[in-house]
C-alpha cells in the first residue's frame, strides 16, 4: 500500500481532532502510529485518550504549551528541533504505518524548523507509511507536495464571544 501525505490546515477547529480520529482508526486496524505534537506540551484530554491505545500509538510532545500569542523563546526552538530529530531517529528503528506531526505547520510558520528539515524527516519514513501534518498556515511547498489537503475554515466560533477552551471539547 502506498503511504500518502495528508495536510490538515486552516483557521477552523478540528485539525488535531481529525488526526486523532485517523490515529484511532489506524490503531483499530492494528497499525502502529507515531503521534508527535510540536508546540503543545500540556497533557490535554486528547493525549489522555490516545494513551489508552499505547500498545499501538506512541505519543511524544515537544513544546512548553501553546505559544501562539506569546513571543517565541530559544527553548521553543530547541524543543521543536529535538522533536524533529527524535522523529527521524524513531523512523529508523521502528516500523510505523502512520505518522502524525501535529502542529508542524505552526512550527514552520514560527521558524522553529525549516520546510527542508521537515521534508528530510518525511523522506525517512518507511515505505507505505502515511504522514499526517496539521496546523494553521501550511506553506505552499507542503501543500504542493501533499496528496490530500483539507482546509478547516472557521465560519463561526464561540471563542470570539469570550468562551474559553472547555475540558473535553477543546482541551
């Protein structure tokens, strides 16, 4: 089976949720999944749920938290590069059938690593391995390379009315 590159991007809600759904579907079919989160470092409910499938889904986080609204630090850059290098290392020693690079587009957007560095990791994947890349601001080069691109478009969101992220729904 050919492994495709999927990109979930856009300003709308649901990019990570879609990647989690695909991860669970893959695990349900007995596939091994490597789920990497860039930018995010907190234990969100989604991480707790995925850990229930730890026999097939391996999770790693490389972020201090969500920094989209604050200044980027050297530590943010170091964590992202550590994560990218760890993905490359893991791909050489394990046989994953699905790799999720959650918020990799955000890491690219903020210059935590380059598109060339990301592509060198994608090129290391095992034959037949599906790659899912999420996050706003997917660069043109990645969109052109991808086999499937889905843009989540925000039409209306209660966040604009002051509703904070709710446990079990947004976090």
